[in-house]
C-alpha cells in the first residue's frame, strides 16, 4: 500500500505564516482545507477562509510599495492622469466566477497574491455609465457626454448593445426589448450631433473611400452604423483613456468572509419542488470589507483628443464615476449592494504608512447626503443575502447588507422578524441615488 501524501506537506507550515505568504497564495496554492487523502473537508470552509484573510507585515509592505509606485507614476505624468481616492461603503467582491474548491473564487494579482480590481473592469463599468449618460434624452442629464465623446475617450465598440442587432434568445425577450430601446435612444441622440463633428470623426477612423460615401450625408453614417455590420467592423478606433489596476488597502489589515445561504438547493439544481423543511446550504466566500481604501488612476493621451475635449476629459470621467457610484457599483454582486464607493479627502497620500480614508465633510458632489428619520418603519429580513429591510407606511424602502455583522440589530430581533412577527423601529437612513441605505435602527 502506497503511503498517503498530504495535500500541503507539513514542512511548508513554517513557510505559510502570515508574514511569509500573501492571502492570494494561501487561497490558491495552500488553501488549508484538504485532508491527507486529498479530499476536501466541506464542513470547514469558513474556518479555512478565516485562516488566510490576515495581512502580515510582508503583505502590508508589498501593498505600500505597489501603491507608492503608482503614486509616483501618476505624479510624473502630471495632468495626463486623473486620480481619485475612494472608500468602500459596503463589502467588495471580484472574481467570484474563477475556479476554486469553494465554488466562489476571488481575483488576486500574480505574482503578488494581493486582491485587485483590474483596470479592464474599471473601464467596463465607467464605459457603461458613460453610455447611459450619452443616451439620456435631456441635454442637462447627459452632463456633457455624447456618443462621439464616448468613442473618443473609450474607443469604438462594434458590438455595443445600442449598435448591434438585438439577439433573439429563447426566454429572454426582455433583453431584446431593452437592446432595441437603447438602439432607438442612440438614433435619437445621433440627430443632435453637429455635421462638422461627425465629419471630423469620420476622417480619423474611416478609410477614404468610405468617407466619400457619407461626405454629403454625415448623419446617415451614424444611422447606418446601427444596421450595417460590415460598416461597424470597418471602424477601427482606440480610445484615449488607459485604466490602471486598483489595489485596495483593507480596513483592519484583513479581508472579510461573507455567506450566501440558499435554502432550496434541490429546487435550483435538480428541478425538485421547494419545501420549507429544507435545510440551508451555506456558501462562504471572500470579500474586501467596508471602509477599505481604493485609489483610481485613469491616464489620457490628450494629443489624441480634439481641442474641445482636452480641457474637460477629467470632469467627464468624474461625472461617469459619480453615476457609477450612485447606480452601478464596482466588482461583482452589485445588484445586491456590494461594491458601493464614495470619494474621500485627497489630503492623505497613498504612501502614508497608516493610510486611513478621511471622508469629506464639505458640501460637494461627493459629500454624504442628508440623513432622514423614519418613525414607525416596518423591518424585514432576507436570510439568503443577510440583508435588513425597512419600509414606511408611504411605501419608501431602505436596506443594508449585514452579512455576519449583528452590531446594527440583534439576533433576537432578526429571529422575531423571521417568525413573521411585526417589528417596528425608528430608522435613520441616507439616500444613495434613488434608493436609501439604513445606518441606524432603534427597535420600538
């Protein structure tokens, strides 16, 4: 009989101390959940994650140097870089679709083993925000954005939903309707663009023979883009912006652990009817905790922009970022409240050893909104996501994702809610875009 070989040899233990291995290496290469026969102990997922979330001196020093290097690069490039420090107001998660024994991955940058938000992801979210602003019906709502400004800064995307033909997939008719709606918005927005601006753009992106075909009817070029695939593919244009990777500095010098707690596994995976007697199946995953510092850098090749954009590209990016914070969020699971950010004071530099985000208190576009007090609000609870809900008699709703944190409300109160008992409270909320976030609860 062959001797059993442990998944992680014992002699590696001394090398896997917190100060010697970043969390990404411990999460990917040396995850402490394997038994000696290479099977996984599924009952210890939470315990295993708790063992790898701490940052030691090595990781903190490495993070400091990476961010300091970005700082110095941005300083050297001067006005060609837009920089914005932010802080998370909810857990942040990215890379959950990556393969991992826990079924929920996480994005760590090799070879550093530190969590990061890829620059490509930043570009994708900000581009989506810019698209939505550019397609607004009212000029005031666009805040300076239009289709050509979008293309100049982000590049031309031939497969954008507002250009390409809506796909007719089974059971997703609503997606086709949304794509068609965006396409109509694009056609309306195209009519508001001046002919001179269109001709300048065509000269910079189209072959000469194609330019001649639209020289006397430049608006036809924009409308044909939405119907002619070969025309879209003939346009080759790279945007002037470059998006840097973002390296978070976790609050408390550690990552966090959150949980999804689905109750109907057989219903979701085996098409069996759901039943109240089913036991939950907890699924633990890594997050970056709230109050974590994120610093965004966006570079711009201003020589590739027309004169009209060289002085205002930073304000346009700031507008797109504000829209993202209000409506979209960064990373994964943004639909359930993850990845919310707000801007912080620039007085703290990235190279500070004890960097702590200092929230702006002056009244500005990024200051904390006015708080509201809801008397006699009815509380609710979503166990799958760990979300506390509040609703007024007028139908206003607010929520906050708690996860395993029970400092805002006790487990006893949550138990009363889950037993369908009516629980009323005095709730303090703050507006986030068109929704509200719970920040304090006094149970009545």
